[in-house]
C-alpha cells in the first residue's frame, strides 16, 4: 500500500474506474441516476488532484488530537479492508496534518482498478465481469456508513463535446445505480459528469486517453462522522 503525503486534503476515498470516450462540463444530480445500469467491475487510472476546495475540511472540523486520530484510524482500516477484499484494486493512502497536534493522519484513500472492464466501447452498460469487484467494494462501503460518495464520470477527447458529456454522466449514473442495488443508500451519492474537462494524462496517445476514461468516486466524511469523532462515539469496524 502506497502513502501520499499532503499538508491538507479532503476526507474522501477516490475510486478510479476507467470509462470510454470523452469531453465537457460538469453536471450534478444528488441521490439519483441519469442512466440505467447492471453489473460491474472497476478499471482505472488515478487522478492525483488536489480536491475540490474542501482541503483539510474534515480534519479541521474535528476538535482535539484524539478526534483526529480516530478519523485517521477509521480511514486506515477502510483502506486495509479494500486492499484485502478487492483484489483488483491498487490502494494508496493520502495523509494530512492534524492542525491540533501536528501529527500526520490518513484523511483519504485512492483506489485504482485495471482498465477496460467496466463498460463496452461507447456504452454505459456495466459488463457482467465487473459485478464481483463492485459488489466487494460496496460491501466495504456499507461497513463505513458515515460517508458520502461523489461519483464523477470523465472521458477522453474523442467525439463531440455533447456526446461525451452525456456519456460521462450516464456512466457515473450506471455505477451509482449498481451501488444502490448493492445496498448503498442513494442519499449518500452525488453524481457528476465532467466529460474531457479534467484529464489526468495527455489525449495525444492511446495510453493517455485510456487513463482519462474513468469514473472517480470520492468518499467524504459526513456531518455524522465529524460529530462522532468529536464526541468520542465513532467506532471503527473490527
């Protein structure tokens, strides 16, 4: 398991799942879905981005070094379980500094899957081969309920902007739909499509375009998690 050090980084797990072609602007839908889905494994390339304007917000919202340590343990354990139970995943922990103690704690986890198994070419229907990995991932997420998921679709620069924007939304929705069938409450999920607007590699090469075709799932601590950490009632699953 790799560790990435950050002075501040939002509490989320980024699960990167490879998509298929792409382009465009963001579109958000809270708790619902835009496209149908069934089935699903995960493929991907890590987008090592600095977050979305909430860097360090979760750790900064807890009071005292004990609360920060509890949050770090919660994220560490989740990362370990994903690594153990989802064999297709590469796991990286991202660390930040607790402002109360100056100690380094785990605030997020980055998950990467092999490419090419989520969707058929130019399709948002999840492949049958992907079901086992998504089921395992959902199983871990359901043991850590005090988090919200931002499911974000990304594409490469092939095709028209309009087509690829819609495809990125449909693919993010397909993942959300499947997670919902695996027991994850839709109220925990926000769906967004970015098309080609946030590449992690050059679109001038086949390898770069493959890396850009992805779904990222960012999992952040919710208000319940922060409150439990602050009042000492947060329990990390054994």
